[in-house]
C-alpha cells in the first residue's frame, strides 16, 4: 500500500529505502550534533550500551535533557522486496539509540530502526520514575530531617520541617510545602514514629521510632538506591576476596529486592 500511494515500483524499493534511511539517520542525529553532544558507533554487540551512555552523561555532567546518541548494527525485522511481494526478514540494519534524562521519568532511551518498518522502542525505568516522584514530594528527605531535628529539645513545627527538607533537597520555594510536611507528619504519627508535644503545635520524634526511621534510610541508601544504578543486573566479574560481613548482608538484600521488583513488574 505504501509503495502504491507513493508511486514507487517494486524494482525501485531498495533505492527508495536507502534514501529514506539516510534521511532518517541525519534527522535523528542532527539535534545531538547541534548541541555538540557525543555520538558514537558501537562495533561490539556484547558492549553494554547503557553503561557507555551513562558514563558519557556523567563525564559531561549532564543531569537533565539529551545525553548522547549511540549507533549499532543489530538484527531487526525488516520489509524485504521479493519479486512482486514484500516479506518480513530479520536482517542486520543500523539502529540509533537516543539517551536522555527526563525530569519526570529519569534515565530513558529510544531505539530507532533505520529500515522499513522503522520500529521505535521507548524504554523507561519504573524505579527511576518512582525515585523522582519521591524526590519531588520531598519524601526522600523527610525522615532524614526528622532524624536530624530529633536532637532539638523544643522539637519542630511542620514549617520548620518543610524548610529543612527544601534546603536538603535543593528544591525551589514551594516544591515541598508546609502542608505536605504536615501530611507526612500525620503519617509518621500513625506509625508511632512522631508525636505532638502537649499543648503545642510542635512535634518530636518518638524514641522507639528513631531506630525504624534510621533503618529505613539505611535500607534505601545501601539496598534500594544502588539497584537502579545497576539497572537491576548483578555486577560482572569476580567479587572481592575479602568482604565485610555487613557488605555480604547488603548484597543478599539487594538480590532479594531485585527479585521482588521483577515479580511486581518494575524491574529494568
């Protein structure tokens, strides 16, 4: 149908596709050239493209927006002309990977096939999206600041907590409001981690709740947070010969959390 609509004869299909492929390639890479972002062709199919792209972004200090573009020859389903019919065949063709750091979804990429039917696959990491949602809501820093404010003999107000969370997270003025802080305090009160001081609008942490908050922060930093950076895959190579017992426990917890994320459908 496409050939008929565009007045292309079957014998002209090959030349037409090559011309469109070149146009697609140039248009796809032009935004990266214009912003002088790295573009690299990957020759070894065993190379971890995601790892290379992340290294490029880190090297250039990119925290948001387009990061880089990678190209490679990969097997993909393509439309091939055979006599007077079109057949789908898996053949090597050039694919282009666009990597970017989205303000809402975090690290993501698009894989663009440069031969008919020009398949495009967009990949996003559910864990990174969740981490950004938590960052935007200030939840990541709320427990940390309550732990820090627990040493204050006067306790703290919702406004003071909101200000400390914004300062710790580097958030703009109204990114984490007093209203949000009050809502988080209510949740922690239900969990018996925070209590209200008598005859006051100030709060204080409950001694029995401090270990639970500290444990939650420790699990997040040592177990959950490393998983997105590793894209849910174990590190390659031999483990160190000598590891502290606590590091062995952290590794075991990471394996269990990775299995949990896969089971509930948010694995990379």
